[in-house]
């Protein structure tokens, strides 16, 4: 079976069986092309909730599929590759969060969307990389425990100095591996290019950027900017997708280190196998399940984000 043949079968099967395919922006191009919705993790969850189809397949990592289930508990939700996890989300257990909360008893807990459903049950407010500054600024509380990404938390703290933000160690090992030396090398190689980076990068990198924003923010900035060259400081797939969107421009990955192996686990044939039967009965290990109590508790921090202006 060729890529084109697999894509054709996936599109036919998803239409026949009422399946919605969600693909995170870090997925491979051949998966993006068969998806019903693409974008950041929270955007995909909202899109799935608004989609009339009763089955959703997440091409991403586990916490993203969990968030789809939280927003659409009535849907059957699958993770296209059951082994696709997130080191950031997996690195913060409920026990570790409870210990941090005990250390900072006066703080309100704000969790990044890149957390497990279990951690969300213990959190007061959820944020995304694009909404974190806005939401924390809008919160009446001034003492905040921000988990799990200390780099995103440091970026938010710099933007909202009027709040006291406590951090714990943790974050995205892919973004955190980028250094100021990588920035200098990329600047030398592409002196006319603007540097666009994700706030999960370390402060030494974000402080040197021309633009700091979420994955979708970086994408939209590069597409709409009058500039013609860009160094992309987030997962390497985004530079590729941008090149398709704007072939008249040039996009350079900040460093080859920016490759998420968990995102690359999902293949087009994983998607094919997941849509092969109407209810994915042969893919039972990929189904996302959680108790009604967990859904209710985890939803509260997301609902509070929405109340404070998150989208």
C-alpha cells in the first residue's frame, strides 16, 4: 500500500463510520493531510467537542487524548499510537504535585494543559501556552504554584511581575535542550531571518527571540508576516508545515534537536488500523477511559480557564 492509497482508505473509512481524526501540529505531513482538525492540543479538544461525530482519534500524545475525553465524555476517544506519551506530563505525578502544594500552602495551583487528567483533578486553573499570561493576569490571586513547565512558568512570571509564581523542576526536554549557542549559530547561518520560539524554551533562548508564542502563534505569525525568512524554535515539523503553507518564504529549524520522538511514533498506518473498523474494536488498548468522578474533577480547572477568558 502506498501513502496515497492509505490516505484514500482512511478518508473513505472515517466518512463511512463517523470518525473524526484530530492531528496535532507536530504530526507528520501525511497524517495532517487526512485529519479533520489540526492545531494545538486544546484547540483540537474544542474542535472535537463541536464535531458531531461520535468517535475521535487523536494523533498526538496521551494527555491530548485525555483532554478530548474530558471535553467530550460522551464520545469514544482513541489515541492512534498507545505508546505516545509526553515526558513533561508524565514527569509530574499526583504525589509530587501534592508535595509541592504542601510546600506552598497559600498558593493557587495553575497547571499547564500538558498534564495528565489526574494532575488536573488537583489543580485550580488550567492554561495553555497562548493563554497563560492572560489567564494568570486575570486571576485575583497573587500567590501561584505553576506546574509542570518551569520554563513556561518563568516566561509568564516575567510578563506578570505583579504576581508571585512558584515553580518546580519540569518541562519539555525537547524545547529545554535548545541553548543560547544554538540561537547564535542559527543567527549566523540566517542573518536575515526572524527568530520565533516557543515559551517552553529556556529563558536564555526566549530572551533572544523576535517573537515568543505557542505553536499556533508561531505558525500564524510566520504566515502573516511581511518578512521572508524565519528561524523556527519549536518542534521541527512546524518548519516543514510552514514551507507548504508559504512556499514563497524560507523556514529554518532552530536546531535539529527540536524533534519530539513521541510525536513521531504515530504513523499513517497507525491511523489506518484505527479507522479500519467502525468502533476500533481491534484497537481497544488505545481507547481513553476514565471515571465520571475523574472527568468532573479534572474539568473544573479547564472550566475555570474558560471563565477567565481562555479559548
